[in-house]
């Protein structure tokens, strides 16, 4: 019997803690992700690849009960009093580290780092019960697209273990444009987003999909959308973890161009 595979999600985590503070621009996203959590069958564990942790080699949180890392500034006091008391998953972290080493990566188990806002903000919407073990996997310095696809392929085994893999980033991330709405047009946003939606459809073979993601800078206005690609690369990890599964657009909000993609949904 073919095992049921857990889905893979690419989620936008929004601007700092704003999705949790009733910000009007994030209201639709907050409502959607909250509703999505109600539809998901409880996984055995949740692995998050956040845009906000980069290391030279793959690193995994491996504490029993990681704290929260409030890696933002200038927000209201309640933003620094949030809690997400889910347990860690040190044994799973060790298993993943072994698989990554078999795939040619050097790995590190980090027992001191907390979960950054790319982890706890979406999880407070998706699974506010905080009752599922959670661990975080870092991005790799250098931000090489091909390497991040390979990183995803190396963790694809987790899906058969009912581990929910979440890439936490943003399909559009230009900080200047967030404060200057004239910098990027809706048409430009849509064209860039469509490049990735099209790239992940069955009209392309897996090898062609890989090349389109590796060559993501060929997408319309790519560097305008991502002056630095750390918020895009969690998608590449998700793609590799899904190993060619068709991507479904679950949510697309033109406010800040927040898109939710799912594989195996």
C-alpha cells in the first residue's frame, strides 16, 4: 500500500508580527491561514524552513522546548509577549541531520536558538494549540537556488512520516516597495507570481521545473520583486521536498502579493 504523504506548504508569514495584531493589510491572510489550519489533519511533527535563519551548512533546532526569537523591532509591547509553547523534536532533528549527511550536507544540531518569527507567526495562525512538535531548518548562506532544491529533496522522506513541511517566506519581498506603493505595479506583481505558478504545473517535466526555479531571475522583474532572495528560497526547498508534485494555489491576495502554495494537497 502506498503511504499517504503529508502536504508541503509555502506560506507567507507577513510583516513581522502584523498578522497577529489585527493589521488590516494582513486580515485576509490571517483568516485564510487560520481556516487552513482547521482543515489540516494533525501531523506527527512540523518542520519549518524560515527566511530568517541562514547558516553555512544546514542547521536544525534540537532543543526540547525552544524559546521564541523576537527578531523584529519597533512593534507594540504585546508583540514581545507572544508565546508558542509547542515541544521541540530533537530525535527527529537527529534523524533529519543523518539523512542530510547522507545527501552530502554537513549539518549542525542547534540546542540554543529559538524559533524566529518566520516560525511562530504562521504557526500561531495555523496551529494555535501548540500541541505538535516543531523544529526549524535553516537556509544556506550563498542563497544558491539549486542547492536549496537539493536540500528539499533530501528531506522529502518526512512526508511519509506525516511530517508537515512548511516553507515560510513571501512571494514578493521588496522592503522599499512596502513603503512606496508606486515602485511596483499590480501587473508586475502578477506577472512575476504567474511565472512560478506556471513553472510548477504538469506542462513541464520535473527537470524543466527544476531549471525554471534555478533560473528564477528570468522571471519578469525578478530582482525588483526580490532584491535578496531569502524569502523566495523556502519555495525551492518545498519544491524539492515535493519532488515534482503539482503546486496548487490555495490563496492569492494582491495586498503585498501574499500567495499560499501547496504540494500534495
